[in-house]
C-alpha cells in the first residue's frame, strides 16, 4: 500500500473533532478546517453521541481566487498511491437520497440522478463490495446527522467546490451516515464525453467528475496532494471543465480494494 503524507498550505482540508481523532487519518497531521468556508450547511455545532466521530472533506480549486474554477490538466501519468481514512461502508452498503429541488435548473433532477448513479457505480465497478442504493428524494435542507445520507446543493464559502461529511462508528469504523453538498454559488454542468478531459464551455464544474471524487470519501479514501498524484481521482483539488476524475486510476482502484466493507 502506498500513502502520500506531504501537505501544503492549501491542503488544510479536513476537520477532526478532537485530538484523539488524529489516528483516523492514518497518522497524518491535523489540517484544521477553515470554518469560514461553510455557510448554510454546517453541522459542526451539533453535539455527537460519544460513540460517533465526524470528519469533513472540503474540495477546492488549486488556486483559490474569487470565481476561479481552477486549472484543468489532461492525464499525463498514473499512480498507485492512495490514502485510507480508517472507516468503511457497512457490509450491506449505504442508501442515499437526493434533494432534487436544489439541483441546478440547467442540469435538472433526472439528469443529476442519472449522473450521480453513474458516479456511485464507478466505485462499485472497482470493488463490488462498495454498494450504494438510491432511496428516493429527500426534504433534508442541509447537512446534519439526521439519519439520511443526503446529496444536495447549498450555499458554501467561495473557494469551496463541494463538502462531504462522514459520520462513523468508533467501535466498528463503519460509516453510519454521509452527506455530500455541492456549492450552489458556482456553475455546474454535465459535459459531453467526446469533448476531452479539459473543456472550456460552459465555464462550470462537471457534476460526475466532482461527485466521483467525493464518493471516494464515502468508500474510505483520503485526499492526496502530491504532484505525482495529480491525475488520480482522489487528488485533492478540482477544476472547471475537468473530466478525468470520472474514471479511476490505479491508486484509486487499489485503495478501494484495500478497504473491506
């Protein structure tokens, strides 16, 4: 198993609830989360049961500027690297629900559902043990521990593409609930497969590309930030018009296979 451990200023992307939780990140240094980057959908003030932990992943463009969607680069190499978070999905998988009223109108709920199912299926295709079931629409308005693993759009801080919240059991290391939130401040699209890995029109984030990365956290994979990992789906930065994260590289597949649901 290969794991990358180097960090940068912009690699400060996750939040652990206490110092004792540092072990969950496979010994990595705590990268304190910028609390100002989450607006409408921040559950961190809510008390947790003593047997539950919460970890938060914030996906950003590599260059953080006002309205900057990041710089897309085409695939140049493969890598066998991966990082593990320490949790795994339950043996029976997890059921997720879509807040369809928050889907951007230019995409539409039906298309978003289809794209998300494809993104979940990408991980199931790499490891059949990673199972996801669509449970229908939800009225959940924000990310919170409420018994529903919700997928929705909400207003997040500028410079944030998406956020994934994972609640998991201290005793079993099983994920018990996961919420995935896309930033409605930014434009979203579903790009044509035939346009290449980096597309300029529309100027937007590709839903399948970003979702596939975020679902890697559901599976139990950590973000990677080394230059050697730039072409992996689990590379920690995203870009507008980027499509290469729709498919998994060697390290992404190896990481999924290293986790036993």
